[in-house]
């Protein structure tokens, strides 16, 4: 048992040592000039993700729709992670404005795949901005993979089950994100703890050059260290960075979420119904319960027909009234009690994970 545990620990480096034996992603992995200074700095946790993207921390910003704007994505990238703008439902003017707010930082963009299929021109607009990567989730990436590859961006596919993982590998993904049901926003049913290593094992058998990231319930250094021990090359962080100072979150929703426990969240289609969005099965949305959900949960057909209730929700979403429009956060919200700049969050997560990984050998006798 001791030898097995030590072999897992040796896959990672604490300090400036090489970490993982599997090969790097062979395509489009050149480090852009703006990352050279980061590479020269002391890299405390080094993985295939940090090597491939020229990062100093193995953390990627989840492209939360209309929350992960240009300022947040840029802050994450400049702090040594990879920032992704939440392009969500492919609102072209919003994406263009937020790319401009990134102010030249090396960021990527995330898009909802089934929404992109309805407005393919948005991808051309995004690729014209030379994104570092494009993350696609909730649908087959194959129709878009060729264009992304030709533009020199890396294709990141977020998956929620093994069928999705196989589909993404067949599409030619450079990176898979194994998203557990603990995550805020849209997702499915599998838990992070079991999905991540199962995806890792699949990738090791079929396309070992592909990177695997963990998502869902990761909000501090404990979660980052645990994800690395599961075999992930890094993490995609949503809820913790939802609470970052740069996130596009109304103050009322932020206050309500920071006072909540993870038990306050649940999965439902209520938010999709109230917005008139026809999400495909099996995806539901994790957010917080509130007075509005208590009134309407179980009566979604009636809600869909109630224009007054939908207008009430829409106004509350704009104003940040969390009693009506609940925060869209994951179970990890119970681990978060204050906001902070994105750079501080990344440093705290990385430092804590480093300490945990460095001290893990004490359990081995």
C-alpha cells in the first residue's frame, strides 16, 4: 500500500521539478510571450496543464455565463491560471464587449454547444479574437472541432458522464473537463469523486496525451489537492470565483450566497423554465433554494405560463434580489465566506494545496 501511495505522490512536483510521466499535448502547446515571466518564477505545483498552457497554477476559470466576464478572466490569467469568458448562449455583442474588457490578456471563451449549433457564426467571431482555448459543453463538439483546431486554439470539452467523454475524445478534444453534479449551474448526475478517475482511466487507455481537469465542488486547496490525487491535471473552478471581486454578480446575490451552506443548493429546471430556455435532457441547473423556488417548484408548467411571475424573476435577476432570483452556485458555496480578488483566491488555493501535497507523505509508514 505504501508503494502505491508514494507512486501517486511522485506524479506531482512541489518546487521546480517535472511532475507527470505521460506526454504533453502535442498540438498548439507553445507558450505565448506573456507567460514567459510566469515560467521563470517559482512554480510550486507543476502538472501537464501548467506545462501545456504556460501557467503557474493548475486552475482554470469556469466560463460561467454572464458572470465570468473579461475582467475576471483577465485577472485569473494574469494570476497564473487560465481565464475563460462565459460566452454561454452565444450573445455575440456581449462576448465581443467582454473580450475587449480582457484588455489583451491571454484568455479563452466557453460556449454552450447546443446554443452554438443554432448560431455558428459566433464561433468565427470568437476565433477571430485568437482565444487561448475554446471550452464547449452540453453537446457534441465534433462539428466545431475543425475550425477551433485550424485557428490554433485548444479545444476543451466539458463532460458529465462516460458517454460524453468518449464523444469528446472522438471529436479530438485536447482537454476533457470531468464535471461532477456538485457544480453550480448546469450539469448532470455523476459525482466528481468517481467521475474524475474513471475519465482519467479512459483517457490513459485511449488517448493518453489528452489532459483531464476536475470540476464540481472544488473551492479551496483541499479540493485542488484531492483532484490531483484523483489523477486530474488541474481543476476548473466556478463557485469560488463566482464570489471573486471581479465577477459580474449583483451584490444582493453575493451576500445571500456567502451566508449559505452547501445544503441550500439543489438541482432543478426552474431557472430554465422561468427564462424560457429549452435545455436538453439530462441537464439540470444547480442553484440555491429561495422563496420563489418554494412557491413554484413542482408547478413548472404553471410557471411557464405565468408571464407576471417570469417578469418578476427577470427584474429580480437584474437587481440582485436573491429571494426571487436565487444565486446560481454549487455545493462548494458552503466553503466560502468572503469575497476576494481572483489573484488572491488562486494564490490561497495553490498555497494550501502545495502544503497538503508536500505533507501527504506523513501518512505513509
